[in-house]
């Protein structure tokens, strides 16, 4: 039995009493909550007022508005070797430039050099971003045979992402970086723009697919499109501001010039030439080597000639083929060093001979390669390499002529 006649020895505390599913709150606690809400609202209002009075809040970024006479160019992969050189030329030509790069293969150091060269507000901005949540631009034939899905994703899929974004935001000019690898191994030389495209490696196939997507899209669009099919890029900025600095893990798949310089610097024990049994004059592959300064000049001329509703397709090369053995000899002379050369079996996905017929780009865009001395292009690139032994990661040494 419970005793119902109990007495309270302590005073009743102030508390909420639940009754019939309802809480009767303490009036003091309720007033504290209301005060906190009013304080938070007041602080929020003050912050908004301060932001509105700020010049950064009221004045839109120059990169977000159109200005008469100012061309704003978005350079994807602009922290990379070719992209940074292209951005440099565009800035020199007084364009406004936005670089988008996820730095998986590009160099933040190259962006810093550009920012130092063009510090004025509204000239250059860098956006650390990823197209399609993938890696940055990939452009190595050998690597493409080992990681084909990466190349199809980064080149083909991400080109589609860019086109969709351009269409959604009214961007009506596209200068597309393609490659001579889309031709594969043609039966006749030199290669013209009408040469059948039969790529033999994932890199060339991915670029060919991307070109097809662009061409299909352009049929029902007023977009101005220029497709530039590069040949083999060498060299660096003649004034020594920029150069090629691939990440160490990519050296194995990189350009032959990079491997030659690494051998001359002692970074690697020697130079490996893959394939000596091709049907060429000396058994090694023949390529058309185009200086990066000439290449970016082709970009600028393409940009200036781009016409709404029209598509231009151009080979960008010198029109002259050089064998790998010739290249190695020129590199040894340019570096002035002794380089051990090892001859190995062919690399998967390579082709024997490829060089361009540049007559179309000369006729229509008034473009001709000027830096055609192979040894001199390599000498200029070597000068940058010697002054930047760790790429953009260290303070450059004094550059000798």
C-alpha cells in the first residue's frame, strides 16, 4: 500500500510540467531564448549591411562581366606546358585570361610566373577546378595504351562537359586542341586535313571521338569552332619565363626532349630510343617537331579568324619530318653533354612516320612555322631546364645565353 499522506521537506523547483502532451515552459528560460534569437538577427543584419557597403560586394569581378573590346579566354589545362605558353601569349595580346586546372599534371609555379608578369587587376585569374571530376589533360601515347579508360574519360567525356557548359552559358567560340594521332599511320605522306583518320592508340581514338562530338554539335549551332591538330611539340619561351616541367612519375611517358634533358642533367642514366626497325631511312620513327611558340601563334591566329557557324580544321606542323636519331643528335649538340643512348624494342601504339602538309593553315590563317631550327629550339628549352633543375619548385638559377 502506498502512503498518500506525504509531506514535502524541500521547496518545489521551477520547472516545466508536462500535462496532456503539452509543456508549460519556464517564463525566464523563454525570455532568454527570444533574446538570443534577436541578438543573432541583429548581428546578421549588421553583417549584410557591411557586405553591401564593401566595394568587393557591390562591384562585380571583371572576370564576370563583358567589356567592349576585351576578349576573355578560358584556358583549360592552362598550368601545363602548352597551356601556360598559350596563356602567356594571350596575356601579351591584352586578352583577359582565366586558367582552369586541377594541377594533377600542371604546375602552380607556371601560374605564379604569369601572375608576376601580369599583376594588373582583371588580367589573369586561376581557378583550381576539375572538369568532370577527372584528371587534367592527358597527352601521352604510351600511357594511353596502359590506361585507356583514363584517356577516354579525360579527353572524350570532358570535351562533352565543356561543350554543355559553353552552350548553357552562351560561350560561342571554341579553339580545340587535337592531335595528329587521330590520323594513325597513313599510307602516304605528308598528311593533309583530308587524310583519313584511322587512329591506332587510345589517345588518338579519344581525340577523334571528341572531334566527332564537336562537329555534330556544331551542325545545329552558331558556335565558331577551330580544331588544331598538333604534331610533336618542343621548345619553350624564348625569353626564359616558362618551360616544360613534367612530374617525375610522368617522365617515362613524356616527350623525347624531356628524356634527353634528363639524361644530360644526370637525372636518368641515359636515353632510351624505342624502335629501330621501322621502314624509315635510319629505322627510327619520323616526326614533325613544332616549336611551342609557333604552336601558340597558331592558336591566336585561329582565335582571330574564328567565324560564327563555321568550323576550321588545321594541321599545325612544320611540314618536315625528322627521325628520332636526328633528334637525339641535335639534342646532344644543344646540351653539349655526353648522353648514353640505349636502343630498345618498339613502344606499343607508335607509328613509323608522320609529318604534316601545312599549306591549308598557311593559306587560310596566314600562319607559317618560324622556329624551324631543331637544334636551336632544343637549345632554348635546355637553357630553361638548366636554370630550373627542379622545375618550378625552386628559385631559377642565372640563365646563360
